[in-house]
């Protein structure tokens, strides 16, 4: 699967109050600001909320919106941890344009 999960918080169709997103926690979402930033940099890779602790996989919504500016993601492409298909936007799928916009909407709803 290369599309973001059906309940991915990056999807504009996901409820902004976090209901329907497994293990959603607004406080944890706030901490994920370290996965984004201006320009290229080595940053942590945002994990999918559906992945198991200790066996995290990259969030496909994150990869498709913010991934290219993360040097750690680009290295993961080289070593095969992340595939190019994971990063290609899904046609017709509406995602938040950036982490700041997504977080602001969840903050407002929370």
C-alpha cells in the first residue's frame, strides 16, 4: 500500500478532533513538529499512527507532503526503507499542504 491510511491525520477527510485515528494524541502530534522545518535537514521521520511500537513505518501522508525536505527520508530511499512509490502523491487524494496547517486545524478542533 502506498496511499496514506484511511484514518491518516494528513488526509483532509480525517476528523480534526482525532476521532477515528487509532492512538491519536494531540500532545504527541505537537511533538512531531521536529519532523518538519524550512529547507533540507536531517530530521526524524514521522511514523504511521498504525504501526507497532518498535516496528514503526514511515507515515505515507507525511512522506508525500513533507518527505522530500527531510534528508533522513532521502537516505531511506537509498537504503530501501522507503520506496519512491511511498512518496508519490496519490492522484485525487486531498492532503494537508503542510504540517503547520494540519496541526493548527487539530489544535482548533481539540
